[in-house]
C-alpha cells in the first residue's frame, strides 16, 4: 500500500512539472490540465496538437533556453516567462496573468500571443510581431456634440518599451499618430 501511494504521488508530480525537455509533445486528442501552482520548464520545442491548460494563479510556464511553440492544439496558461534566448510562438498561446520577457531575451510572437482581458505584458528584452490584447482600459467621456475625450492605456511595462499609437479608419490601414509615444 505504501509503495502504491508513493508511486501515485510521484506520477501526479511528474504530470505537473516538466523539466528541461528538448521536445515536449502533446498528441491530438490528449488534454493536459494542471491544477495548483505548477511551474513548467522547457527547453527546445513544445509541440501541442491537443490541449494544455494551466490557469491557476500563481502557476507559471517557464520557457528557458529558447523555446519554439507549435502545433494545432490550444495552450492556455496563467503566467508565461521567457528567459534564456529567442523563443518563437508558431501557435496561439493565451495568458491570463502576466507574460514576462527577460532582459536580453527575445520573443517572436508571430501574432500568436493572446493576452486575456486583465493580463499584463512585461518586456525587459525584445518582442516582435504583435501580441493580441495589449490595449486595455479604454475610457470615453462624452461632451456636447461633437466633442468627446478618450483615454487609452496599455497593460505593457518593462525597461525597453517604446510606444507609438496608431489610428485606422477601417482597421486595415494604420498610420502613426504624431507625438503619441507615451503609455497613455
């Protein structure tokens, strides 16, 4: 009985913590749910053709040494940390808490980083190719017609952030707003 219980506990621990795998694959039809404060660590490739879900605070998915995310599955995490090189998102990753790109590290988001409403992006390294859900906290105050005031702010912080607000009449063609280079 003692040996069975120990084996079961070890197996549960192994499911919630992945250590320094060069390739981690979740097959089609496979659903991985982590509950509790799991701290997942990868190095190399994360191929998800199934489903990976870990949305429990303060859980963190730590992508160490540069990780390439790919596959047709869904990846949903609470916190996502990039440390140690260039990481690439070739498939969508939804984050509910905070995404952190470490100092000197790079993330090619490929328009696949999706920040859930209320999530934050902290960039101390570099991020390219768009993150979705970055603009939050829109406030519009109407006045006498036709005037109104609107304030937009971002959920992005870090030591290397450069801002350039843009506008579009059709959500297709975008142009820079002159002088709009602050967070709000």
